[in-house]
C-alpha cells in the first residue's frame, strides 16, 4: 500500500483486487429467477411483515405443495395493511387458500422463532 498526499490530506492507496465475488444474479436459471422475485416481493414496507415472510420463504417454501406455493405467491400480492392484519391474527382472509397459507406462516413463526413472533 502506498501513501499519497493530495492537498495536505493523507490518502491511503489500496490496490484494487479484481476478484469475482458470487452474487445472487450468478444463477440465471428459471427457478433461481422465480425465487429472487419471490424474495423481492416478500420484502415489504413493514418490518413486522419482513420478519414473518422472509424466514418462511427461506425455510418452508420449497417443501410446500404446488397449491400452497401458489397461495403464497398470491398472498404476497396483497396490500401490506391486509397482510399485517392477517399475520397478526386480527382478522382472516376470506379466501380459504390464503387463510391456510397465513396459518402456516403464523405457525412457522411461533414454532421456529417464537421470541421474534412474541416481540411483534
């Protein structure tokens, strides 16, 4: 490393390391792209929703059957205020498939990391 002076300010010159780091965009398969979209849409404007949706997506989504995966995809298109009410058990969605996936997410949050869920 070299030390250079520019206008009486010391600047540490660090050599550029051109090492390729793996990124989320490295995998361009259809499944990977779909997963990234799900992850992106699961990130909401409310921290409480992120704490419930992201862990469920990461830990349970792959083990769901096709109908439940479709319900999850439908769920994340709903408005944040509706999701919040459902996931906080203040009300339930009218749609049976959505009600089922909401119950799965709540159960997952209560059993896997109940301290986080109780803090909500």
